[in-house]
C-alpha cells in the first residue's frame, strides 16, 4: 500500500503572530517556520503504518515556494521515503491546493491519502474534503484512531477510522483508496534523530509545477484585511450580583 501525505510550512505554533502595519497580512520577517502540527500527526501515522508492515511506501507532498523543501526534508527525516514539491507561489486558495494534491495522488496511484485536518495559519479545514471530492474517494475526517486489519492493506479493503464528533466518538468503515484527515489525539509525533536528518538529505525530492500536472491554479479568495484580536481589558470587582448582571448585559453584551 502506498500512502501519500500532504505537509504545509506554517509559522511555528510557539511564535506570537504579528500583523503588518498596513493590515494586509501576517508579518513573516525573521519568523520561525515549521511543519503544520496536524501535518506532523499525519506523517507520524503514515510512518507507523509502514513500521507495522501495512504500508510499503510513504510519499510526502507540499505545495508552495522553494522554502517548503525544508519541511519536506523534515518529513523524510521522520521516516518518509521520498518527497514531491509542487512549486507555486504562496497563498493559493484551498481549492487550487486540493486540485494539485489530487493530481499527485492520481499520478502516484496512492491507496491512502492522509492529511492534517487543517493548517494553523488559515484554519480553513477545507483541503482534505476537497481532495476527497475531486478524487471521488471516501473520506474520514478528524481521525483519532486508524485501524487496518488483516495484514497488508489492499485496494477495496476496509479501514476503520474513529473520529471525534460533538456527541462523542464515531467509527466509520471506508474502503481504499480513501482520504483521512487527522485530529490532535491520533498520535504523538516523534522527533527526528540527527542520523535520520542526515539521511534525509540524500532521499529523492522531485520538483513539479502545476503545468507538469496539467492543473491551472489561481485564487478566488482574497484577503481584505488582517487584524490582531483585541487586547483583553483588566478585570474589575463588582459589589453585587445585580451590578454583575447589569455589566454583562449593557457593557459586555453577553447576556440578553
């Protein structure tokens, strides 16, 4: 079974985000970038399936500028076999990214596509679902457990995915090929060791363009304005419950 995993280069989750003075975008100057945390979970799950003998190859793909090659090398240091960069300008909308990933999945004949449920920069939670729709594959989103039984998985075999929903947990049985998006509690990603980081430098990394894939890309989404969240005001003490209710109703406007 071949697994394709998509990864995205985003601002490190430990970094405090700054907005540009003209409110056109987030300021990326001298900011630490890293792999999207949900993508790390997707890579880890694919590697675990390979270590169990279920998957034969793990391929990682990223859409973006040359800078995303660093993220692909990180994924290979974690255990992925090879990588594909689809070289585009940064800032494509979810649909354009989904078209490119879907095309790569077709060319690679991937049996299972694993993706993070969302990226922490845009928080759209759209690309995985769009990839499944474009490929006409069954999908299981927000996975907290993935189980493939009966040894090596083959196309048309069922996999069981437990996903988190509002009322608790839901278990789905889907057939391969399929798309799975990962949630936080699926696993805990490993750290790349220094020897594996060195080995990753020698693993194959192919660079393709949208034209190579026969996909026209563009963006139907534009950013109108980016503003930081308002700073929290200091707390105050109230003398009575009636005063508290009055402030919640007339000042905070959280009580009607």
